[in-house]
C-alpha cells in the first residue's frame, strides 16, 4: 500500500515529511530512533527539524501505525506495526489458554540493535496456574 493511502486511511494529514518518515520505516528491517531517522534525512540532504520527526513518530504511534520500544539505553525506537505476534498462557490444571501480546518484542529489538543479528523467529513457553484454579488450591 502506498504511503499516501496509509496516511489517508489512518486520518493523518499528508505531508512530504510524514510520507518520507513512513518510507524510511517501511524500508528498515529494524526499529529506528528519531535521531537515526533525522540523520537519514540529513545524509540525503533533506532539510527537516528533529522536532518534526519526533512529533510525526508520536502521531504515528497514537494512530496505531508504529510501536514505540524502549531500548536498554532509555532511547525510544519506532517500528511499523505488522500483524501482532501473540503467545498463549496455559493453566497446568484446567488447561485453559489465555492469549497475550508478545512480551519479547522489546527484547528482540534490543538484541538486534546491540548485536546487528537479525532475528527470524523465537519461541516462548510460559506455564502456570490460572486464577480460578489458584482459588481452588
């Protein structure tokens, strides 16, 4: 889908800066900080304010286009949302399953940013006792 259409569909006013930031995020395999996006602009001789990059990324997050990830150095990094990866918790007693969003996203981003290693998959198994069964114990 074209950036203009993505912005329009999400009720975001189309500006050249927003289109370019969306293109940068689309073409990146890893999450990017506002500073990194700013430097990509500057390296391509495109004039933009760092505050514009920050405001645009916050707007994209507010509209559900991006995920904001806190890296281990306290810097925020942004990544376009894709199909949400989910996990299941299963009760050891009654075997009821509860679906949860993936808690590994932030860790995965930290690993990629600190090592340059592109992760392709991960497995997470969490077992326990649900609140209903815990009451019966």
